[in-house]
C-alpha cells in the first residue's frame, strides 16, 4: 500500500539519511488518519533492512525495505529481535514500557545492524514515562533510532519535543486522497468530503462496514431541524456512541453553511455556544438522557433559524 500524499515527506527523509543528517529521534505529528503510524512502520522496517543503502539509491528515492533480505523476513513475520513497538495500554503508556525501550536500546543488535523502537501516540506517555525516555533521547547510542507519532504534540513535554526532529504529516492535496480512496472502491460523497484530509479514517470505516452509518448521520444532520422525530438518530448513536462526534461535526458544518450569508454575529455566537455545550456534554447524554438532549438541541437550532 502506498499513500501518495506522503511522497514528499518520504523523499525528505531519504535525503537526510543519504546525506548522513538523519536524526536518531523522529517525531511524526498530524491528525488521526493521515498515515503517521504507516510512515513510522515503513521507516522502521527500512532502517532494519540489510539492503537499505541500495534501496534508497535504487530508483525510488525513498527509505523503504527491500522485502527480500533475512531482516525483512523477520519483520514480515513480526519476530524481528531489533524492533520494538510501544502502544498505549488503556489510556496511557506506562513508565515500565519506556524503561523496557531504554534497556532494549542499550543491548547489542541481534542482527548486527540498526535497532528501532516505535512509540505510537507518544502523547499518552505519563510524566514519569516521558522523563524515563529523556536519557535515551539525550544520549543516543550508535545505530539506534526512536520513531514517535502523535496527534496532539502540545501534550508532549518540551523536553521531549526539543530532542526530536519534528515532521508534520498532513494531506495538503485532497485530490490525492480522493484518488486513493477511489482505488479502494470508496465512492466520492458529500458525507465524506469533510474527512478527505483524513483518508485512513475513511478507509477504517470501510473495513468496519461503517460507511453506510456515516452516510445516514450526514443525512440526519442536514435535515436535523426538519425532522419530526429523532428515533433513527438516537438508535444509531446509542448503538455506536463514538458516532456522536461525527454527527456534531456534520451538524456544525451544515448550520454554518446556512448562516454563511447571514451577517449576524450574535446569531453565530449563539449557534457556536449551543453546539459547544452539546459537544461538551456528549459523553454524558448517552442512554436515557440522549433523547432529551437531542430534542433540546433541535429546539435551540430551530429558534436560531
């Protein structure tokens, strides 16, 4: 799988590697669904590849694994002894996980090559975890690499941020993401247009067979103030509570579109306040309170219109 919107970033990473300016600690930041983890895994596999030098100069100009050497075989099997992946256990990454990474980095390479650790959603590190990582960041051993990803870089301590090379990951040309989605047999639609800058999120919805529900949410949102009852919306959200944020996004965009031609600052502020209040309370309005909350929201929006 190739993600075309990452092309320029991939070229820059390869150029820094060839020129021997490749930093031992890389931080990829960006919204959910832009390919941060994909890029981190691709880079990690490339750094472990025994043919990495010839791969970079072999025509693609990218840091990608050859897929044929012994190291690549171990990577594909998920058994490479010189690679570690740290992910949040629940809501956080504990200090013990980070200490294991530090210990891993200090040991010799089993394949006499590079060693790589990937920390996904590094912003979930506790304060103790981040502090434990500092020594590895400050005193890197030769041929040891750390690759971090985050959707919320502001949650990372300045001490961690300052010791990493930061690479923002984003979809700057939605034509590329739309073409990629089309190749997955995902049709172009108004419901998905708000997420073309997060194509992997849309792809995930396809895999989870959620696209039909996303389309339903969109239709309910654009017709929200005209609905006579909210049963379909309530049933959908109660079954899948995570969809409430997407519904709020659709609804916010729809009401903003309606007010775009209205030069009324007070009305706009009232709208924002109403939607913000509903959004803040979204985690508390599920179940028995949801019908009341939705009815109240519709009443407020109808008054504004």
